[in-house]
């Protein structure tokens, strides 16, 4: 799908990857871009900067009724949605000692938000025989996130959901891509200021370099243009994923050694919340 003259919705669009995707969509000729973010003021600021072909709205992606209302309002105001970018996310370090509420909140934001978006937008897309879903997951969804069990689990689920959608709705004209980056130069880097071992390096995900949000956004839109499922701005992830599939036990041993190099004997014990996008 080419982005020119298309209607695009981007959640988590107030900063980071979402903001860059909104910018690149406008640059690519999108007819209108809806920038949605939990922080309504940031969404509005991004939209104002992008000009008259953009609008900003507040949105909690974990609120299904709000997601449906946004889709309906966008269709009423601008026409059928061509590309829905389900991108909002956050992070929290910790292992299985994290509370049920922690698990549930991240499940809602990283997995169910993609379900809510698909439920809301697929009927109109299927009716006209065309539409595109771009869901942000993470390299953690193909590999793991050693310092956050809930991030690893929910991002795995996000990839699985995208696979299911790509298989079961392709014949109806629906195309799906899933973004799985490693470290990106967004708010995540600030989260490592309390850990000298990984400060400024992106932690676990930073070993292959830290990409700009614009580079990641361009990789996403290239994948959309070529209808490619996996978006891997860090190409090394494909190699790691292949190694994991080929010899799971060897991969696990390698990850254990990597965890010890990063954090010693408490890889899941790092404190504090960390912002992802």
C-alpha cells in the first residue's frame, strides 16, 4: 500500500516512533493523519506542527469503547481508514513477582489494544476489500526481554496476534505488518540513567546500535509499501530469530550468558518503570 492520499491513524503518536510515523506519513502524501496519544496535549502539539492534514486526539488504547469511538469519528470526518498504526506502549522492569495489576495493564496496552483496533477498523476495511494494520511489537516479541517478564510475554502475544490476522484476513484484502525493533532513540534511553552498566547504550536491546525513530518509521512505511509482514529495522534480529528456531537450547544458553554479562546474578531485578516509545 502506498501512503499517498491515504487516511492514517497512529496511536502513541505524541512522541518517538509514533510521532515519526505521523511525520513520515504526512511527508509521503497522506490525505489526513490522526495522531492519538494518552497525552492529548502531546498529540495536539504534533498535529499542529504537521499542519492542516493532521489532527490530534487523546486516547487510552486500553479503553475499547474509546478506540471504537476514534475509528468512527475518523471515518465520519475524513473517510475510510486505510492504515491503522497500533503503536502505543510502555515498559516496566521485573519478574514474576510483579503484581497481577501490572500484568493486566501491560496485557491491555500491548496485546488487547491491537485486538480493539482490529475489531473497530476491520469491518469497514473488509467491506471495501482493502486496509492495512501496522502493529508495533518489539524484537522482544521474537526473542525475549530479560529484565521484564510482562514486556516479553505481551510482545510475544502481539506478534502472534499479527500473524493470525495476516493469515485469516488476507483473502479479504487486509494486509498486516508487525514492527519488531531493538533499541530506538526514544524515551527508553532515559530509563537506564540509574544503571551505569548500560547507561546510554539501550541495555539488552542496544547491542546492535540505537536507531533514530525516523529510520524506524521509514522502515515501517517501506514494509507497508511492499506488504512485508516483519519489520526489522535491526536486521540482526532475523539472524537471532533463526538461531532460536534452529537450536532453542543453544539460544537459551547464549541468553543466560548475555544476562550475566549485563547484570550479574539478578537480571530481572532492576528497579523502576521505563518508557518505551
